[in-house]
C-alpha cells in the first residue's frame, strides 16, 4: 500500500524527566532544504508562548545518514538539501500542568499538538498519520482523543488503543489533544452523538453518574439551540465523538476549546462525590466551565472571526471581536445551565449578579472598550498585573453583559419574537456549519450589527457603538426590569475600607491591587506593600486586617505601617465607607415591583 507521506510517531518516555520522543518521517521533502516550524501560540489562548523552547534535542537524517539542521527563527528549523525521505527525531520537555501545553509523568501523558508536532513548510494541507506509542513504563494505559483512528491502516488504532491515528491536515492535527493513562471515564449520548469525559488525577468517590446526567442535559440543550430541526451535533464534521479531558487538582480552574474536545482543569472540591446531592457553588462553577467550552464548539471553533480563518500560528492574530467569541460564550455558558435545568432561576441570578459585580468593581472599563481589550488580548488581558483592574476591561465578563444587553434589547424591540438565539443560529448557518467542509470563511470585524439586524430586524448599531466599541456601561438598571428582574446594590462588608485587594502570601498580607481613586491610593499605599500594623496593632492575615478596620467609622484616620521593599513606612489613611459593589438580582415579583 501507499506509504504515509507525513508520519509522526509519538512516545512519552522518561516519566521522571517528563519527555516525549517524536519521530517525523517526511516523504518528498523540499529538495533545496525542508523547513519545519512549531506554532508560537495555541488557538483559544491569545499569548505568544514559544512552545519551541521546550524542544531539547533535534536531529535530521535521510536513509540513515545525518542531514544538517539549524534554527532560522524562534519557531523554525531548516534542513540541508536532501532528495529522499527525511526523518526528524526530537525530544520535547513536557512538564506544563495546564490546558495549553504538554504534561508527562508516571501516571499519565497529556499532549497538545502545538507542543509536539513540527509542521513541514508547504505541507500544511496534506493529510498526516500519527502513531501513538505506549511509554515503556505504562501499565494498562489507554488513549483518549477525538483524533480519528486510521481506519483501514494495517496498524490502525482500535478505540482507546495505541497505534495509528490520522488527521486530514495540520490545522486538524493540532486541534485534537491526546490524553493517555488510566483515568476515570464516563460516557453518554446527546441527541445520538457520543460524548466521553475522562478525569485524570486523584478524585475519590467521584459521582460519575451524576456528572454524566448533568453534562448530557447541557450538551443536548446546546445542540438543540443551534440545530432545532436536525439536532445534529457540530463535531460530527471532524470526529466520531466529543471528549472532555479533565485534569483534577487541588485548586485548578481553566479550559481550552477544540473542534471535537476540550481540555479542562478542575478543582477536586468542585466535583460531586457519591452520596452528596446538592448542587453547590463549586459544582456550578465546574458545570459552567463545561458549558463554556462546549459552546465554543460552535462559537469560535467553527463560527470565527475572519482573521482566524485560517490562523497565522507564527504571530499574534488581532481581532476586535473577542467580545462576541468569548463574551457571548460567557453569557450563554451559565444561561445554558438554567435552560437545561441543571440549575434553577435563583442560582442563575446569583451567577449573573456575580458577573455584573465583577465588571462594576474595576474602573479600567472607563479606559478600555471590550473591542479594544480584544485587540490587546496578547499584550494586556493575557499579561495582567497589579494595575489591571484599573486599566483593563474583560471581554469575557463585560462581553457577557453586552450579550445580555443585546438579548434584552432584541427581545423587547421585537415584542418577544426574536432573541440573541436567532443571531447565533444565523452565524452558525452562514459561517459555522460548513466551516470544515470547505466553506472556511469568518466574520468580518465590523459585521456584527448587520448580522444582528438581518437575524432579528432590530437595529443595534448605536448599542454596539456605545457598549462594545465605546466604553459606556451596559444600562442594566433600565434593561433588566424589562425581563422582570430587579437589580440593586449592597456593600460587600459592613466595615470601612481602604479600597484595595489583599493577598496572603508566606504568612504575610500583601496589597495585590490598589483601586484607583480609593482610600489607599489617596493615602499613598501601593501594590506589593506588606501590611504590618493598623494604629500599632498587628495585621496578621487579610481577615485580621478586616477585623481591625471593624473598630472604625468611615472618615476616621488610621496610621498604617507597611514594609515597602525592606523599609518600614507609615501612612495616614482616611477610611472610606464600603462601596455598594455587590450586585443583587431578584425576580421583580419577589420585591413587589411588577413591570
Ligand atoms: Zn472561552
């Protein structure tokens, strides 16, 4: 049979040294000298990460003879001219416990293609094979991935087995991460489509049945939202199943979306254990994350900004539309928990109130619009520091409020006939449904108002101009009552405040952020200062600091001692009244205000 023209073989080895060995066999290399590159970033996480720095050794050969290879840029290697099949052999250091990199130890291996698959220049559109090999130390390991088993290949892998897998092109190859090990696994079908969820890491008594039942409802509701007639799952264009790969740790949180899978980090305490029935806030956080990443299967993995179609993996790809791709997704993640029935209305309003509160607390929203924040994701949102709350707005949280504002505006202006759902469906039909079947086009940067008008008949140009491209707050005090929801604000604490955020670090209480214009800012305190005493009394941890302030009234002056660098400094500070920054949402009927 015809030999594979691009073949990777991947073997985790040296579990204590966290290594992956990759052999790349390339037939018909560029005779004048083939070059190879690794992506500078991983789609979905908008930061240049230079994955190539984890390649420790690399050598090239052809017919058993060495071929010269050298680096020509941060991410690129160039081979000497070579006429026949070229083989690269390289080792990758894999000890990044995140959803974005590669992680290998004696218990499992998690591999993102962006960390391990060098791309032969000019061969991006060619199909390739991947031979996934068991590490020498593995006992009973299985393979979990949405990558397709190489059907018909003599060494084609069986489901969950080691052996040959296949991808239609490089873009697909790096969009199906691979987990291997002995995880806990659950399976369910949503509208007939197979889903599997694997949990790596120690998680005793995990209530898999309960998680399966809840996640099934969320997936089914999302499939029905986008495809109300056919109920066709979106990932069937790329894979036979959807895989949730969850790494369980003490306090992990995060996710990264792919076309037929997602990598998640979850905290052990957020996951339900057998015999525990209530849906606590932690479990809602986990389900919200699951819902968020699954929603991306449509919104950003198939419906994309034009600048992501295709991605340029060698450099930053700037778009002003992340308020749509992350913001709308953040709006729908919790909303789909409500619609699918896994949480009730009061829990939903609590989650929404938390989002509203977090947006209102940061004054950076007056300096940056969500469109600007999106454009600057690479250098600002993904590189946050102590001043970020004063300087940035989140295209996730404020983007979610823009989506909420648009949804209510559309529902009100169309007398309930239309909603943001119609906008999602139009974007899906026009851009998403056939994205991997040859359409491949994305949404132009200034197209949103036109698309919303087309889907709903409602003119939202002014709304988008003010709240997405401008810096005005979404007018929720006016909009939420139109949906029968009352909004009010109350102080987070009864104690007077210095308007700063603290963190406990190594037994000390440090100032994490000084809010611009607040009491600490006016009095001279800075981020990084270590709190020592208030009016001569030892601070202790951050809770101790709050207890000390409880003895005072707003307007009182206190002397605060801090260490800045290693110098003891004293500042006179005038305490503020606590801000009413905690948002409270209730059904209007509950507070007697029918509208
Ligand atoms: Zn997201």
